[in-house]
């Protein structure tokens, strides 16, 4: 795992020293690769590449970057891991059949020299983002892995292309223009993240997962941004192309276990100490169980816990670790621990990002990095195999309300808003058999008038349902175009498949993977996600929805596979998620801190947000009449970020 950065100059009349700038950019993301750094520029002095290295494979200097191919045609800076690189070495032809070292970066360059960029991207399996310069054709290519595990930002400012793993390196370039994009900000308040290709800054984009973009130095670089963007893989296309699984349910279970064991085995390859996050849930427990089966020694496992019982899964992870005989470490968090780290969030995430589990995720990574340099996680099991409660809630709620006349729904919605959270919790739990909706009663009041299950799903994944009213001077037409386009449903697929596919395309790469990458990299820790092996993703797409949501239960395949490794009593319980008691803390230990951030004078002077909407939710929340912690945390994180920029 590493950090990459660089820039391409077209206007040679510079007011700065480019050699000093590339070093400054590298230094800004030093945490991503503290073991070594390197720089490269082409003979014309137009292309500058920088690399910060976290040494995982081939710890010798032969794995150092920037790396030059054997023919010297290609130069590369690479972030990530190619898990099948050893197998690829047996397939690729290289001059004299000799290798300088054992790094996957050298394998990647050899493949590109033999097969070209597109074919190489089709054949590699892993997580990655890289910049490749073709010295012969004068083309710089930026590429990103299929699901977006590794980040890559880019933008053109004053005839200069600038790119990096993180925004802080782009901001270190003197040509960067620090202007907030209010349209992107409206999307942030809807989702609690900024979806690709957008970033918080005008002129800066995130490279889309499964794609690469070519910048021809013989052309205008800004034009290349719009016309040379290529997708080598996409979920939508793969879903249409993949052959439907022709076996029965038991066949699928056997096949999935084989694929997972292979993926876990591939991702355990490392020249440094390795471990795993263990939450106590199905996905992480399955990954840890398989790691322990493969390993000849107890593996290292790590968990975070809370004193608040309804948020605490650490008691379960401890029991699982004991059963599997892992070398287990746990840390219990208090509000004081959060306050010690909360001000670091803006620096860690670079742009507004308000999934509140970012706090325990960072502290988990920080603790883990003291013992190992690589950690596997159970992320993506929910999206691929039907694990989120919303896949069940959406259908249940729609079944309960779809026959109600619109006028009656509107009236019922107005009445719901006057019910206390405690009363609503009892009511919704009895009617929809859905726990913990008391803090989402405002959601339900908005959902009741909706006219489709897809609209219900969209409401369930939204925070501020009308963020254009919150963000001053945001473009209503932009917001409507984006949300309308993203919510389009392919009529040939089931509701459950629609929701899972949407989460794989949006929530997973823009929230879950961002959260883990930035938290881990801030701790100089590499994280790996076995569920995101290409073969597992494509296998998931080949399965009927009944194999992923079955008899009102999500992830049946994963549950039954896990029964081969752990007794049912250790895992058979309601899904909790990796939540944080932000709702309680905002009324208690975080109240004064929050009040200062959303001070009326401060918000009005900044000019970005509508204070009256924030004030209403704040007063209702601290009084206990409503629970608005998701909405308020969005605002608080943006305010923290704004004050640090």
C-alpha cells in the first residue's frame, strides 16, 4: 500500500520549481508510505511522478518506485496489490526471462509491455490505483481497480494536470484553486459522502472505479479529461454478460466457499506481519475463520468495543476469537477517546465525509498498526450477498403501504410526525417486524407518501432529503439530474438485486471503502478485502436473488458456510453494524463542542448553509423530542472540515 502523486506541465513558463513541488506533494501523503519515497521526471521535464512506499511485498530496493520497465518505455507509480501477480509471471514474456525482484509492480509493468494497458487491466486481480507514463507515445494513463478500493483524484489547473491518492497532495501544488463546489456539497448532505466522480473542489474529480483515462501530451490536457475516459470493467456490463449460475443452492454454497478460501489465501501473501479485523458479525467472522484454517499459527485479530450495550459487538468477537484460538486484541472506546481524535477527521479524510463509524474505524486501524502492517476485513459481504436490513425493510414497508390511497397516506404521514419516538418504535416494530426504527421515524413519515419501493430505498439511504434547501446557492437542476439518473431501475431485475447493485456502485466505493482506506492509511496500515476478489463479485452477479435474500433473511449462503466453522450460538443474532452512540454523546459529552461548531454567527458568516434548518434539528435533538444525529453529524463534520481549510 502506498501513496502516489504527480503532475504534467504543458506551459513551461513556471513561477515555481517543479522538483520542489513534487517533493512537497509526496510529503503531504507521507503517512500512506512511510518506508521510502521516490521521484521521477521525464527527459523533457514535463512529467513528474512521486511515490511514498509502504513496503509489503519485496521489501528490497528492487521493489522501489517510481519504477521503469525493462525497455524503459514505461514509468509507473503504483498503489495497491496485484494478488495474482505470481501466476501472471508465468504467462508474460520478458526479455531474457529474468526479473529484478519479486514485487507485483514489476509484474504489472511486464504485463503492460507484453499485452498493453487494456488487456493487462482485464487480467489483473487486486486493488490498485496507478499512473503510467508511456515515454514513446507521450501518454500518461491513470487507472483504478474494479470496485474502487484505492483512491485517485485528478484535475487540470492552469494547463497542468495534477493527480494524487489524496486531495492534500493536490492542494500542495501551487496551481491548485481552492474553490468549494456547492453542487457536490448538496450530494454530500444527501448521502454523507461525495460520490465519484465529484469531489468537494471545483475542477477536481475522482477517477471512476473500473476505468482508466489517457492524457495525450500532444493535445490539450483538459480535452483529454472529457474524451479519453475508458471503462475496462463495470458492474452493469458484467451483470449482463455473466452466465447465470446453473447449479442449485447447495452447489452455490460449495462454490462460494471455494472462491472465498482461494481469495483469503491469495490475500494472506505478505512479507510483513498480517492480521484481521474481527467485529463479531458474519462477514468478518467468516474471513477470520478461513484465515485460521489456512494458517499454521494463531492469527492476529482486532476489535473495538463500546460501553453502551446496543452498540457493542466486542463481547461477541471476543468469544469467536477464543473459539478459533486467535491472538486477540480489543479496545473499548469512551467519549473522551473520540474527543481526542475528532479534530483529526478533516485531515484524515481530506473532504467532508460523515459516516460516524469513521471514528472507531480509525482507532481500530491505529491500534492494529501497532502489531501488524496488513489487515484483512469482512467488508463488501453485505452488498454482494444481501446483508443490509434495508433490503428487507424496503419490501416490508412497501407491502404495508402500497394499497393506501395517496390522500390517506399524506394524512397518516402528518400524524406520524406527532408521535413520540418511543411510541413509534413500539408501533413500527410490531407492524413491520423491524427493530431500531425509533430513531428513523422522520424517515417513515417521509416514506409513507412515496409511490414506489425504489423511492423508499432512496429515502432510507438518504440523510438530508432536500439538501438543496440546506446548501445556499446550490444548483437545483444539477441535483435533480444526478439523483434521477442514479435512481433509474433496470426493469429486468428484482427489487433486491436493484438495491444490492446500487449499493455496490455507490455506497460501497464512496462510503465503506473510503472510510477504511483513509483510516488505515492515516495509520500506515494496509487493508485487504477478500470479498472483492473479481471472481467472487462475478459469482455474486450470477446468482438468483433468492440465494442472497431467502425467506426474509439476508446472506443465507454466508451464514450456512460460517456454520462449518463456528457454532450457531456465536453468530445467530440480529445485525448491529459498526455504529457509534453519537445520538447520546451529542446530548452529553459532545454537546458543548457541537454547539460551538454550529454557532449562528459562524454559519451565517461562512455563507454555505441555511442556519434555520440546522437550528431546528439541533434543538429538537438535544431536547430528546427527535433523533437527528445523522443530519447533525453531517453538518458538524462539514464545519470541522471548513475550519481546517
